[in-house]
């Protein structure tokens, strides 16, 4: 419970920070956008991973305020980038239970002035463990505003494939666990199937967790163009974005 108190203080005292990791068009070597990834700069413990504190924030309900802060900060940051660049924000399933989610998104867009189509929302399969009518209505409301919706960590959750046809996704992100070991024929087969599935469903596809040139090449040869991973860049602070774009482009 000590960390819970700390997290409240963190939000109030500007200890939370967004890092940004580029989405790269591997054919052209250009940056098409960035994913916002939350960090906690703890005054004593140093940098704490969201894998540690997001679950706590979800349990305590603090994720609502933290999520709102993320949306506002990410959109404000994106307003400083070239107008073609996307900003992708991760949403927790808990945020979908918040009655103010849509108005929070509208405020973040209005305050930053960015076009709605530049905002991408990332959700994971765990979203579909909840009551699905409400989820569908919210995702459709995102679409109506012009946002894009991305299926993150695809293939690692408990959901059936059916939700891909029932819910309005624009993009599938191939999970890094499949990319990590492409020397296994099983993983190549999975990657190939997901790319083919995305085409059949008229969705974009992206691979995450690319760490080596070889992984990049294999995915490229399989027809994947949009990629993300340490090979291109680690997530870095907002102040380093121009530098990051210059290094890749
Ligand atoms: O960036 P990193 O690999 O440390 O992220 C660890 C986990 O935390 C990932 O599952 C990522 O999706 C999640 N995460 C990162 N930033 C956010 C955020 O802003 N909101 C939510 N809900 N999850 C996030
Ligand atoms: O769950 P989600 O896909 O949002 O989480 C992304 C997480 O993966 C972030 O914590 C990010 O820091 C991490 N990540 C991004 N690229 C790479 C990579 O190339 N290798 C590894 N091991 N982790 C990565
Ligand atoms: Na993500
Ligand atoms: Mn992911």
C-alpha cells in the first residue's frame, strides 16, 4: 500500500513521464509516428516500469486520472510534430469503464488541436474479457471521431479470433514474443498467418520488438512494412524526438 500512496503523490508532483518509441516504415526508413510509453521517475527508487505500477493503478482506480494525463500529454506533444505523424496511446480495459473516457479524449484533442485521425488507441485482448456491447459502442465512438484503433500484443491473450470481425480495428500489432525467435519455424508460420489475416480483414499490420537487422529483414520479406523495436530506437523522452527522427530517417 505504500506504493499506492507514492503513486498518488507521483501524479501530483510531476513524477510521471511519457517516453516515445517510433513506428518506422522499414521500406523507406521513415518515422510514421510514436507510441507513448509511461514511466515513473521515482525520487528514491529511480525509474519504475509501467509493468509494475499500471496494475496497481488499475486496482486502485488511479488509472483513470493517470490515463487522462497520458492522453493530454501525448496529444500536446504530438501537436509539436509534423502533421502526418501519429501518436499512439495505450488504454487499460479499466479506462473503458470510466464514464468520462470519451469526453477526456475530446478534451485532449481540443486542447492540443491535433486532428483526431492522428490519435491511435492501443488495446489488448484483455479488453474483451469485459461486457462486450459497451466496449463495441465505445470503439465505434472512437471510429466516429476519426481515431484509429490498434490491437496490441496480438496472439498472446485469451480471446477468440471472432472479435477481430466484430470490433472495428485498423491495425494488428504482432507481439514481440513471436518476433524474438524467428529462427523457430513455428514463429515464422504465426507471423505469416497474422500478416495474411490482416490483409484479408483489410487491416494494417505492424511488428513490434524488432531488435536485429535479421529480424527486420525476415519480417520485410514476409510483407510487413511498419515496425517498432530497439533495432530502430528504444523509447526515449519527448525532448529527444527530433534527434530520434533524424537518426532513423
Ligand atoms: O514501456 P514498457 O515495455 O516498460 O511497458 C510495459 C507495459 O506497460 C506494456 O504492456 C505497456 O503496454 C504498458 N504501458 C506503457 N505505457 C502505458 C500507458 O500509458 N497506459 C497503459 N494502460 N499501459 C501502458
Ligand atoms: O504491451 P506493449 O506492446 O505496449 O509494450 C511495449 C513494451 O515493449 C514497452 O515496455 C517497450 O519498452 C518494450 N519494447 C519496445 N521495443 C522493444 C524491443 O525491441 N525489445 C524488447 N525486449 N522490448 C521492447
Ligand atoms: Na502498446
Ligand atoms: Mn505491444
